């Protein structure tokens, strides 16, 4: 990589990481962090809070890692990368627990609609997130750093469907297209990466195309507006898991999403 390109990358990737994390914090500030800090958030159970705060710490660590690379603090960057693995494990395990139990509850009582309609989409988000994150870690071990940093961008963009959707629902109320709008909105961060690659290199790394196909293609197939019968069938499977896991998490009816 030439010196000019190296300098551009050192500015672009930390800036994009900050933008992604700031968007996530903004989305959750209205429905989670704000009420928590003001003491108005209803009782929700420890697993949900562990899930929320592990996500918060991961998105706090994400731009910090990019800034460490910018400052060439590679040893600290790798050490914190190992810590991020622990956060991801907590995020995913608590996410599966909360998700499956909430889907089981929603099917049993008939509400809230957000879990009845979008349980499989949420699970897909978790699977895609951990898949791209694991691929990024693998690429780092192989010193394929160009792929590594783009995989991290894709991995960090996908879970923001929840943040975008919460922001939309806070501003306009629940609507059947709130979640799809949140999913599609996440693609803007990958498209920023695509545009930067094209403008600076005249080629786009294949990681971004894979990310877009996964985010827009696979998740579109899991939207109830597209495959309602498939979503209902997958929700039954999630509910079966949630029935067994419910001993570990008792959701409060006042917490919908």
C-alpha cells in the first residue's frame, strides 16, 4: 500500500467506526440507555441487561480499536481484540436466550407483534454478526488485514438493524415496516465502504459484496411480508428452544423490545 493510501485509510476507518457506534448508541438511547440512566426502565431481568451492556461495550471497543490502529498501538489492539471475543460470546448467548424466550411467550399469549413477526430476522442478525466477526478474527490471524477490517465493518453494521428500528419506532410508533426499514438502513455503512474502496482503489473488496448479499438478500427472505409461512415455521422452532431456556430468563410484560 502506498503512503497516500495508508494515510487515507488511517482517517477513514476510525471515522466510519465512530459513525457506526454513534448510530447504535443513538438508537438505543431512546428505548434503553436513556430510561436506564433516568431510572424509568421497567424491570427486565439480568440476561437482557447483560445482553444490552455487552453490546454497548463492544460498540465502545470497536472505534477504540480503530483508533489504536491509527496510532500504531498494535499490541494493545490485539490484546483488546481477545477481550472482544468474550463480549461477543456474552452478546450472542444472552441474545439467543432473550430472543427464544420472548418468541415463545409471544406465541403463547399472542403478542407483542414485534416478536411474532421478526423473531427469525433477529436470530439471523445474531448469526450473521458472529459469522462475519469470526471470519474477521480468522483473517487477522492470517495477517490478511485488508479483509479483516472490512469484515469488522460488515459485522458491526448488521446488528444496527435493532438500533435503527428502535429509533424509527420511537419516532413514529410500531409499524410492520419498521424492522425492514431498520435492516435496509444498515446497508448504508457497507455502501460507504464500497464507495470509499471505489474512489480510492477503483475496485471494491469482495467482503463488502458478500456483506450486502447477506444483509439484504438473506434477511429479505426472512421478512413476514415476503415469507410469512416460513417465518411462522421458524418461530415455532425458536419457541421450542425458548420453552427449555425459560428457566434462565423470565421476561417482564412491560418490556416489549
